[in-house]
């Protein structure tokens, strides 16, 4: 029989049926993942909102169960990743996904409750203090058992609660982000923290004003807002924004690229920071006048002082607009200061009053300018930077060149600018001295004003800026003016006596000299009784100088010719000092308007911050 026939007998042909694939043998990993899911399910369902009837928070007490909960979520995530790789259609995976959603909902609620219930404990000041505590003393470490270190016993209760809250937030954020729910976490965080920052800025007096609103404000109102801003920026930069940056960096520390921390911080602070740091720019664009100079400098100085902190706190790329706004405000304030300083110099040069100051006292222009410069000198630290671009004066440098130029060029520019302004004033005073009919009165006027300038420089920061060489030069000018006043104003008195007071004279000649001296002396005293030297020390020095020179000559003449002279009974050497006490009064007259102007800058400076 053929072989083919034999096969047909023993192997009957039947239709082929599709068989189910053989079931995969369960592995140890399968069992481990199932265990992870079961463990997670117990904890997740226990804290499910729909089933929890108590108000107890998961993150409370020792945080032991919170630690277990977070570990369970991590285990659940590992199980889900494993199941996706094995069978993405597995019903177990669907179950795990449902549990993960429940867990994230619970953690999101806990995250919100921690932020909400710890508003006071997560205030920027407390957070800033928290940053100084060594992280090794962390209250809550979710990888190890909770332990209280020696350092923590030394912190206040508020700081302790703050530290716990920060660690809780950090743990939840890390868990939600790693589970793919970072968006939900960030949304809650931004809403809660932005409301806190905005509220804090509101209580600090920070308003959202536009340029038109600021320009319409009266100066008195605007000045109050500037004072408020100076206080606000100190707290906002040093505490509020700094604390918020620390909190953001801590809560989202698990994000190695800091992208989440950056976006949160930028979103929370950008509106408030721009409003705060944009205010000085608007002030700088308002109408300018000399009395506003010092408030503008206050703003510039504050921004300059806080710039390193601002640059550090807002160092993210997404906060570059805040850094840009800060720099813009500084630039505009600097422009405003330069404009006002130039206008100030121009006003001095254009001052053209022709009325002499009664008594030859200190001119209102001298008072105003020197008071103004005295207060400007207190801002020398920032003025050095601001005036760097100002054009130099038209006079040769030898008139005002600073001896510090080689040692400290920036400071010397400020010194030379101030020296130049004083020189302009002194030149104006030379012209005003010609308004006095009496030459001696002119010299006394110049001596008074030069002395006022020297004293103002000596007793203020102007002395440091202008230096001893400048002071010595101008003190010499005071002595020169005083000497000329004495020689001209008392020449008739000195010339009434013989050139040699010890010379032999007849009784008639001596009597005639006594008469001439008496008349000339009383005439000089009468004329100078209304002349003014307001500086008491300077006034006494002048009187002592005149008395010393007169008494020295008159005493010799008196002793030589007293016998037989009738006049000696009328005028004794000791009488000279008594009569001189009635000359050079201290009541120099200054107009109310000028005095008001000269004290305006003083009031601004005295009320600084």
C-alpha cells in the first residue's frame, strides 16, 4: 500500500481551531506590585473625602501616617509604571489609576489646608528666619523617623510650626509633581500665596497708580506717598519678596531645574513688584523743582541700597522685567536729579536782587545755597554716580579743582561740582557788596558771608568733600575781609592818635588828640551799632581784635598824656571795651520768603525715612 494511503488511515484530518494564548506565569514582581496597590488602597480610601467624616488632617501630629501615605503613593506609582510596561489594558492598571486620582485629590486638599491654616506661620518674616536654621535640624524628614534636635528646642513655637508646615508642603509638592499632578499643586500654591503678597503690599500702602494719577497729585500728598514708599520698599524687599522666594525654593526643591519654583515665584510677585518698583519712575517724571530734590534722592538712594537684594531675589529669567523696571526707575531718578541740579545752578547765576541786606549780614542767597549744599552732601554716596555725566563748568579748573582728583576721581567730580556752585555764589556776593555805600560795610558783608560758608562746610559733610586745603584757603579770605573791614572802618579812629603814641606832645596837642579820638571813636561806634555779625563767636573775635589794637595804642597815649589833660576824665582806656559791646548786633534781617526757602530742604532731609 502506498505510504500516502497509510497516513490517511492513521491521521484523520480535522478542522483547525484557534487556541487561547498560554497564560503568563506570575512573577515575584507581579506579587510585589499587587501588594503595593493593596497597601495604597487601604490608606487612600481611608482618607478619601467622600468617606472621611472627621476634620482630622492627614498632616498632623507626628506625621507618621502622612509618611506612610506618601510612601504608599510612591509604591502605587511604581506599580502603575510596571503595569503599563506589562499590559496597558490591564484592569488592575485602571484600578491603580483611580486610586492615584483619589490620592492626588486628597493631597491637593491637604496642600490647600496647610497653606490656608498656616498663613500667620508662613508669613515672610518667619520664613526668612526659618532660612537661617540649619537644614540638618529639619523637623520633618519624610525618609526617616521624625526627630527633634537640640537646635529646634531653641526656636520659637511660631518658627517650629512654620518649619513643620514648610516640610509638609515640600513633601506633598514633591509627591504630586513626581506623580504627574504638578499643575494642580502649582495652581493652589499660586492662588494662596499671591493673595498673601498682594494683601501685605496693600497694608504697606503700595498702590497701583498710573503716571497721570501721580502727576496730578499735590506735592504735599506725593511727598507723603514717597515717605510711605520708603518704608514699604524696606519691608517688601528685605522681608516680603525675600521670604516668598525662600518659601518657593524650599517647597519646590525637588525640581532640580527650579522651573516650577521660578514660575510660581514670578506669578506670585510680578504684579506687586512692578507696582512697587515702578512708582519712583513716575515720581521722576513729575514736575521738577529744587525742594523736590531730596525726596528724589531718597528714592534713588533706597533703590541703590536694595538693588543687590532685588537682583538676587528676582534673578530668574522670568522676573527680568522686575529687574528692568528697577534699573529704569534708577535711571529716571538720576536724570531728574541732574536736571534739578542744573536748574539750581542756573537759578543762582540768574539771581539779580539789588537790595542790600540790612546791616551787612548773611545774604539769603548764601543761606539758601549753603543749606541746600549741606543736605546734598549727605547724599554724596549716590550723587557721585549721578553727576558723573554732568558737563563741567566754563571756568578754569584751577578755580575749583579738587585735591582728591588723583586719589578718587568720582568723589572729586562731586567735590568740584560743589566747589563750583559755592564759587558762583561768592562771585554773586562780590557784586552785591558794591551795593553798600560804606567800603568798610562792604568788607564786613563779605566777611560775614564767607564766614557763614566756612562754618557750614566745616560742620557738615561738605568739609569731607571739599577738604582742608579748600577750608584753609577760604578761612584766609575771612581773615582778609575782616582785616580790611577793621582797617577801613576804624582808620579815622586810629589816625586820630599820633603814629607814635609815646611821642612827646604839648598839653594842647595832647588835648586835641583826645578830642579827635573821642569824636572819631563815638562816630564809628554809632555808625556800626546797626551793622550785623550774626555768628556770636565771629562777632566776639572781631570786637576783641578791634579792642586789642585800639587799647594797645590808646593806653600808651593815655598814660603818656594823662597829666593835665581834661579829656582823660571823659574817656578811659577801659571804656573802649564797654563802647565796643554796643556795635555789631546779632539780628541780621532775612526775608520770610528766603528763610522759608532755605529751610525747605532742611525739613525734607530731617524727615527722611
